[in-house]
């Protein structure tokens, strides 16, 4: 399976993904965190943030995640993936039966207050155009497999919630 964690910048995607990856390994599963920052520095360094570039970014990531999955690794993908159509593309490439969508449902104001990279501040000053949540839309998933309210749940509670859903699927 592929665990696809989506949400606004600073919603807690990478924190959750890192901890889910760590727990899966402790349980004896082979998993690999794939994070947006990591991908943008290498595989997708030639892409910007236009709608077309975002779509290509997710297409490439989905293809890599599918290759990992076919090699019996569990990719834990942490990407804003801002539109439903982009996430549907990823699901189509990976296969709906292997795609577990986790929505980090954190209010914009919470994400802005966390903002470890000061991206929201830069976006509000106009220094980062097309920033998701500010001047580019984020379309929340309509029917995600898992919803995590990172403003209400601890990291430990969030990881437990994800594992309670995915471990039975891995065993079946």
C-alpha cells in the first residue's frame, strides 16, 4: 500500500509521516518516507508551483511510490497535493486499492502559527506567489480514509489512529 498524507503546509504531514514510518519499521514492515522538500531538491527540482508543475510533481511522486510499493516497501508520502484532481491522478497511478489517503485537517491559522519555515509570512508579503492556502486553493479531500486533526491530537494519538487503520489492511 501507499500512505498518502495531504494537507496544508505546516499541518503536520512530515511529522506524522516520519513517526508512522518509524513505527512501521518497529513492527517489522519495510517502509520509506517520501517528503515534498526532499523530492523538490532532487527529482522535481526543475519544477515550479504552477498548476501544471504541481501536477507533474505529483505524477512523478506517484510513479516512484508505485515502484517502491511493487518492491514490497510501504511508501509514506507527505505532500500538500492541493487539488482533488491531483490526488486522483496519484490514486489512479498507484491503484485505488493500494492508496490510503490521510488528510491532515489543521486550520489555516494553526498552520500559519506553526510555520517553521516562515513560508506563510513570505506568501502574505507577496514573496511566494501561488502559495497553497493563501493565493492558491487547497481542496480538502471529500472522503479520505483517515482524518487527523493535528490541532487536537498529539503526534502519538495521530500515529495510533493511522496504524489502527493500515495494519489490518497490511495483514489482509
